[in-house]
C-alpha cells in the first residue's frame, strides 16, 4: 500500500521533469479553465460570470494577436481568450490531477501558484492600462472564489 502512495507522486514528478527537459513550451503547460471546472464547479461558474472570463472581448479582433494586449487579456500567450484560472494559478498540466491537488506541497512543486494582490497588479497596475484606480480589497472581494461551499 505504501508503495502505491509513493510511486504516483514520483511518477508525476518524473513526467514533469521530462517535459521540461524535452523543451515543453511555456504555453503547453496550460490546459484551460474548463478543465479546472471539472473539479471546482462552483468556482468555475463564479469565474464564468466575471469580467476575467470576457477579458478579450473589448479588444478589437485585429489587436488580439498583439503581445501587449495578450499579456493581460488572455492566458497562455493568447491561446485562451480569457483571463482564466491559470493566469493567476499557473499552468495546470502537471498539478491538475486530483491526487496532486490534494497534496499542497506536490501541487506547488508542479506549478500551482497561490494568487494574491501582487498577482493582480501584474496587469491592474500596469502603466498605460486604461483602468480605474485599483482598489485591492474591493478587487479581491469581487473575484472571491475560495472557500465556496461545495
């Protein structure tokens, strides 16, 4: 029984390292918010109703391929036309499995990131962005999706 619990994390870690060593591109680590929603349904539904889910919509189609827009209005270098789960929590290819997510340390080793106001400020405090004044407390409450009752 013990072997089973030790084998799986070692296998996942080995596969993650192999992908990195084989030159997996940064965007290949991303799997999309709908995959997160498979396990985190309520959090996903809350996100779907948010401005982050529609973040690319205000940008004219011809400008969506510009890096300066993609940085804040998309996830995975424009692969997903939204500010999805992985824009704040890191690419989920290696940490998205249920047994990995249940192990806080392992999920962080495989790329899971805890988001905080510093994460928000990567976009919401950018020079040149046409945004209202960023109120950290109000912003965090507006996107609050942690601790939602199952």
